[in-house]
C-alpha cells in the first residue's frame, strides 16, 4: 500500500482539494480524505509540496515512429509519406518497434501521460514494451488493403487480436484499419462485423486531408464518414483521428453515432493539412479527446502541449474566449480519452478507480499563484514539470527517474538500431 500524505489534489475537472491523504491499494485508489489510517504502508510520499492529478491520456499515436523524429521536415504530406516515411518503415523490425516504443513510452511518462493509444507495425513488440515499462494502453492491430486479400487480412487481424488480448490487464487490443483511402469498402465491412463480434475499440484515421475527401467523393459520390455510417460502422467504440475536413452533415453523423474524435492539431498543422473545426465540434456536442500522432509529424509526445493548442485554437478560430472552458479541456486531457479507449475506471481520482496519477511540484514558478489549479495545468504547466508518475498502483517514475526500465540502456539500444535502419 502507498500513502500520499497531505497532498493538494485535482480530483477531476471540477474538484480541487487543498490537503488530503490518498491511499493506493494494489492497482486502485482505496481512500481519499483527511487523516488516512495508520498502516503498514510500503511507501509514504510526503505530498506537502505536490499536486496530485489524474494522468494524461493520449488517444492517437504511433509510438515507434520515434525513429523518424525530425527525419522529414518542411515537405508536403505526399512527399513526407512516400519519399521518407514508407521507405523507412519497410525496414522496421520487431526489435526496432520494441525499443522505439520504449523510448516513446519514457517520453510519454516524463510528460505526464499514463495511458496511450497506439497502432503500428509489430503490435506484439509494442505490447511487450508497454507491459515492461508498466504503462496503460490500447494497442491497435494496424492494417490496410491489398488486392484480393481482404478476407485473409481480416482473418489474420482476428487471430492477432485474440493472441494479444488479455496478456496484460492494463492493455486493451483494438482494430485499426488505417483509413478509408487505404482500406477497401469490403475490408471496412469485414471490420465492422469483427468489431461487433469482439466488442473492441476501432481506431481509424478519418478525413485528415482535403484531398482524400475530394478523391473519395469523386469515386464513391459520398464522404468516407457518410459511407461508414451507411454500413453501420460508426458507433461509440470508434475513435476517429483528425476529422479536419468535415461537412456539417459529417459532424451530425459523428454526433448521432456517438463517435469519439481524437484531435491532433500539431500534426495537422505541421503537415499543412489544415485545422479541424473544433468550435463547431463543441457546438455540436461531439465527444472529444486529444492525441499527438507520431513524432514524425509533431515532433514530441506531450499530450499536454496538444490540449493547450486545442484550447487556443477553439478560442482563436471562433474569436470567442468562452469556447472550450478549462473544465472541458481538462476532461479532454484525462477522462474523455480514457473512456474513448475503453477504460471506464481511469481518468479521475476517485476511490475504487485505478490509481493512475501524476504528482507535480507546487513550488515551480509556473504553478504560482494558483487562482485556478486547472488553469495552471492547461495553460501554465510545462510537460516536464511532472515529478512522479503512478500507473495501476505502481510507481513508474519518481523524482523524474524512470524506475521500471533503464532509460540510458534504452537510448543506447535505440541509437544502435537507428544506425542500422538508416543504412538500409
Ligand atoms: Zn496517425
């Protein structure tokens, strides 16, 4: 059992307590209140100079893209993908994804993220990396179409889904068809059937660029979102990344079907894809979460930075400072993301909920004063202000040192593999 004594706590987007004790038993928070009972605690953390809050949730990333950080800059999306990213990805091995994911997980934890969504090559390597470091995650089995192979592909996806599910209680497995422009309509139908069978989350890129929507409409006379709705694909299990180029009708369709939208503004701006109409999403009451996307197009994994940009864009685009309150931004950063990824007892600090929390020092200049602690988090705090990270009741980082893996070894192995990858 862990006791965090006399800590200031942001319990959720609306609640802040000045000085409480938090007790963690096994994977869960067992007590929040005044004067926790004396007990045989395995660890007591003096919280008098700390603020506890729920860990952050990143709902869209490709973790092992750490290999491509800064590799292709200032080029068009087409060149970025076809000249730089795809050729390198052809040579990614299991070991590369494993160490690339570990490096990404270290960066994520050091910037306050406790739950992450991923889909990429070698999902079994991603699972191993997240399990070893002790992170919560939803890992997608990624796939795209190949001519005449759709039936075989979906069978292979189901096999991998079943093989990886249940290996780690913190990790859920999901289906991750890449996007409607790389996955055939047939394979999208198979995906819908498989989702109904296994009940998982589905991660997909939707309406990221103007070109993909225009091309789709030329071929099929409707938008990808309209098509997906017509086959019954869209529901509350779908996490749609990007949604930059959407019509009013698309927004209504997303709302009607309860789809989660993962906003990734840094990636969209960096690749020149445009800006999602966040203000219209808010007006329509869409379910919003936030993601970083891979670091090849961001170029870091701080989801705190991403939500700050979401909030500034909502206000800037609408020319309305009331658009996206601090409360809503905090939900987007924490509990919304958790729910989107299928974790219903994560994202708020509450007795009986999972002990996924971060501790931030109160005496850092950017945390002084605290007229509104939530505002300090959304607008002032630096991602590396995070001091200690607990996931599923386990201390993963303490005083900025990662305890579960050796950070220096990971960086060394990563650099070795990177030099091999670049030689290819
Ligand atoms: Zn992506």
